[in-house]
C-alpha cells in the first residue's frame, strides 16, 4: 500500500500560545528575543509584528526602529518542543503515528486513515480547521513522502494535496529551502543561481554530490520518495492504573483483599520492569448503587513490593464500605518515583534510618495513626528554645548544623510555659522558693541566669532569664523570668530536667 | 526410687535452671559481655549477670518529674543501644519531650523518630508493630495502663525481632503483674557538687529494681557523668553532705 504523509506547519507556534494565554496581546506587536553574540535577536514574532515588517532572526534594535511600541519577551528555551509534544498527542486521534518535527511542525503518517473522514481533502480541512479554531495558525499538506509534504506545507502555492506519485512535479517550482537543507548549502545554491528545484534536479547525482555533499542528495531523495525517512512516533504516557471488573459484586473482606492483591501484582510487575516505586496509590471501588468509595495509601519511599503495599491497604479495608457490593476495582498510582536498586548486605548490619524495614514500618504507622503524628527533628539555628528544633522533611534528611551541647536543656519542655509564684532574695537572684500547681518547692541549688533574647525581627516581647534549679527532693526544673526585674516580673516554669 | 548423690543433685538443678532460662527466651550471653550497658552492679542483678536485651522493661513513674527522670535514664541506655547507627522510636502521649536534650545523654536526636498519640490503645498498637520491626535498635513508649495480656503480646513480638522495648508507665492507677523482664523505679536525687563548684551537678537518680524475672531486686544510686553511668555509693553521699555543711 502506498504510504501517505501529512506535514503540519505552525507559523506562529510560540506567539500563538502566548496570545491564547494572554488574550490582551492579540492586537499588540510582540516578539520573543534571546541574546546571541552580544546582540538581541528575535526568535519569533507574532502576526501583528510581522505585518509591520518584523521577522525572526532580525536584531531587536532594528525591529524597534521600524515598529511602534514593540514588546520584547524573553525566549523560553524548550517551549516549542513541549508545545509540539502536546499538539502531537492531541493529533493521535487522527493517526496513530505522529512525529514531532522541530522547530515548528508535526509529521503524521496517515496511510489508511484519511478515508475515515471521507477522503484526504475533508481530512486535511478537519485538522487544519480544528487547529485554527483552537488558536494556532496552521498550514498542512499531504503527499507520498514526508519531505514533499513538508515542502508543500511551507512553500506550496497551488494545492495542499499532492496526488500519489506526483511529488516530483509538485516540487519543481519550489525554492531549494523546501528540501530542508542546511543554511551553508542554501547559500551556495543561492550564489550559483539555483532559485528553484527545477533548475538542478536534472543534474547528475555525482556532480551534485561533489558540489553539495551527501546530505543534500539524501534530502532530495527523501523528498522524491527514493530514500527512507524513519519517523520517531510520539508515545503517550500510559497512567499507572489497573482495572479489575468483577462478574459478581464483591461484598466480603476476603474478596476485597484478593482484589487488592491481584491489582497490586499487575501494577508492581509493570513498576518493577520500569524501575519505579509507588509513593501514593488510590483504590477506587465502584459500587452497585453508583457510589465510589476510595482508600488511599502513601509511602515514605517508593515501593514496588506487593506484600508491603497490600499490608498498607489491609489497614484501610475497614474504611471501605461495600454496601450492596463492588463491581469494579480501579487502582491508580498518581505519584511514582524512581527506585534505586540496593545491593543487599551480605551480613546484617545496623542500617539505622536507611533500613527498608523501618521505612515500611513507618508507612504502616502512617496509614493507621496519620502521617502528622510521626515526626523527626533536626537542629535549627535559633537560641529561642521553641525554635531551636524543626521537623525533618524526609526520613533521609541529615542535619545541616550540629546539635548544640554547650547549654543545659531540659528533657521535657512544656509547650507553653506555665506561670509560677516565686520568692527571690534579691531581684536578680535565682528564686528561693517557688509554687507550681499548688506545691511548694524549696530551691537548694541553682544555675543561671542564661539570658535568651527574643528574635526582634520575628516577634515582639520581653527577653527571658533562665535558671536551672534543684529543689530539696532533688527534682530539677527550668524556670525563667520574663523581662527585667524592675517592675514585678512574672516567673514561668518551662521544663523538667532528668 | 533412685537415690541421687547430693553434689549430683545440685548440678542437676543448676542445669535445669539454665534450661528454664533458655526456654523463657533468655539466651546465654556470649563470653566477655559483662557490663554491657555500663550499669555496673545493677547488671549483676539480672540472670547470668547480663542486662537483658531483646526484652521489654517497664519503668514506673508517679509524676512528671519522675517521668522525666525515667526518660533520662532510658536515654542513657539508648545511647549504648544506638551507638552503631541504629534508629529508635519514641511513642509518647503528651509529646513534650525536647529532642535537643537527648544529646546530653549521648543520643543523636535526629535518629529518634517521635510518634505523638493520644490514646493508650493506639500507643500499644504502634509499640507492638515497632517491636516486630527488626530494623530498630529500640522502642520507647509512654502509656497510662497496660495489662498482662498486652504486655505478653509485646514480649512475644520482641522474642522474634530481639528489639529492646521500654515502657514508661505514667501515673498508673493499678500495678498488676506484667510479662516484662524487669520493673524499674527511678527517682531524682539531689545532685553532687562538681569539684566544689556551686550550682547543679550531674543528674543523679535512685534506681530501684522492683521486680526482675529470675534475678535479684535491689536499689542503687547512679549518676550520669561524662557520657556514661557511674555508681555513687552511700559514703560519697555522706561526704558530700558534710562538705556542703
């Protein structure tokens, strides 16, 4: 069967995208610019700017001279590739093989597709109209070869559909640039006076090869259908999801367990082959009465172990209410990450926080009691006791600074300091007696004061003078006086020493 | 009836006692493991003279001050258990433990994972799961009440994994028997003076072993100084009192 190709050309790809995002730019001339060899060069211009004589490759200073209020925006590297990938994925509805053709086109292998839309003319009209309606200025052409379709889409003046076997005739009147040649070769052709393809197509190949090199002949052959041109098709990402429809509605715990296991086995086989692990998984149960019940699990570290994940789901089964029965199970993994394959230790050491068993234990605990209850702390660079620690983000985060040891800190620190009544001999002395929760403590020994100032750039208030005291029973406390001793100061108990 | 000579009988009984210890989950210690935890004379109160690891210990605390003293003592023990890079789980009811202070007792606070819960039931569930996990060095939990059945479950969990568990019993109303290997009571004592310098000395505790399975209960005075436990005998206390006047 004769192959047919379609080339789509987006004349203003990036500027169309920005106009879609910011409709107020529709009637404003704007360009994308990038610095190149100490000059600011235009990489793309919108139709309004082009109408005023601005073209890409022009220096921005020249463009500003010819155009009033031209807006220059920074070129976004890699934006074309991302846009073309999105558009290409959208085009998969028209043909299974869609390839991105940088910098501004797509190539579709449409062999055997066009008749579904009632012929090539209707097919082409449908695609171009849809793209134009969605805001992208597109031109397309169909031919036997990708090269010919590319040439006609960009330089063709007559018809966009080249009948089978007619590509050589269609190319004759087009300029050499339609052959996708390198700029030096184009310059050379220009100098030699070859303005159209017609003027050199009859020249013997050996002569052309000597003058213009092998790539030139390859491009020519590809356009005429004499050489192969492989396309790299876009492959849409397949979501990590598994379905399990049930013949009979499932109502029992055992049934749900078996369903979860079956789904996990399928999912984990795929994850393992791709070297990925689940961070978050959602089980959706579609019930007979039309409602959907969900159970979600999260892990601290990517996992593709069926036994571990099914244990995490087992803790959630009690939350799944089957009612009249579940007819479809859907397991989705919206968050996956790469899993490093660890070399297992030959003899058991003490791996500490890096231990897989510990990570799995914490996943199970998080499933039962909630992740907010589980905390690990790292030192923070603050003297203020409440701020001297901060929760760690992950299990593997290491302290960036050392734990301080130079000052005594109580093993138990009250969330809020509790006011105590105090008797001190002299204003600036440690207290002699203090009453906490109705009990009188006689202070025998005391250390201090340690003054800790408030961080004025964070909050306002008095500083604290801390004393470590020991009462007659040998119990040790951390007391502080808020502020100076002049006015009647308030004393607080803030912690207990071991 | 077969008559057994007297020396034979004592040998037989001591062998039987050793067997019973093994059946109860005590493994005979490898040679040269005396003073495992640096607790000195306290360790000789345990069977075979070795601090039992891979078991559950309970510590009785009557009030917050005592609970803090227990916390300090347990942290001192943890420093030995975690010295080769292990991690520890600290399951608390109130959650007002100050991680920074763990460093004082030789534990890297970032290797301790804190779990804050409100219900005894949840604490015991988490504790059981933690004790089953062989990747941990130790697990500590604070509960109000624990009955024999629950403590038995914890004991069964550690027999598989050989993790050491510590239960801090806060203000328990009743003190029933449990399956724990030892029951401790820790009280703060007035600290000694550091080289005659006024102010607070090293933390000092009265350590009481109320109950030891197959061991001898007793009472000692210990203090934490220079990164390890040190026994304080009665004479030293008297001397310090005299010096203080």
